[in-house]
């Protein structure tokens, strides 16, 4: 198993591309995922070379196949909003329960400067993993969608 840290577009090398990575996330985030266009925007934001914006991605590869993926965006904030947000965490459904998600999250926390937050739906089974790692439910995330 190989873990890759992706900090710029050129870090997407064989055996996979940015499209392969976003397709993986789209597939394995279901039913809790976002539209592919939003996932691609998140990846693009994470790979900006900028002091405030940016972030990184982590991929886990086994036998030339992506089996795990994670994306972190830097918020450009501090204090009242954590400096980093783990936006997406996905593990191949055949590989779940083997510690891959935990390993990616712990690696992401180590790579982040400052505090880290994530959003998780209340009925997502991964919520228990995040709590075991040490994430706390501080707020209910409420959104207003303008048409």
C-alpha cells in the first residue's frame, strides 16, 4: 500500500490522474457525496499555490488502484473558524474497516498547520471513526440555499 501526498497538479502521476481521483471520490462518497463538479472544484482549490487558500490531497494506492482519497482545504481563517477543513474522505467499499480512513485522517491532521474541522452527516457511519480520532460535535451545520 502506497500513500501519496498531492500538493500540486503535477503530483497526479501514474497510475492515476486528477480525473481518476475525482471519479474515485464521487463513487465512494455515495450516498453522502457531492456532485462531481463540486468535488473537482474542491480539488482545484486544494492545489492552489497561495498563502491563504490551498491545501492538499492524500491518495492511497494498492495494486495500481486507488483505494482511499482525502482532500483538505485551507480556510485562510484562524480561531473562530479552524484553519483547515477535511472536505472529503473516501475509502473503496471493499477496503473499509481496515484502518485506511483513520490512517488518512491522522496523516492529514499531522500535515495541517492549525486546527482541523470536518462536516459529517449525522447518519454517516464514518461519524463514529471521526469521534474516536478526537473530533467533537461543536455545532450543527445549518445552511440556507439561495435559488
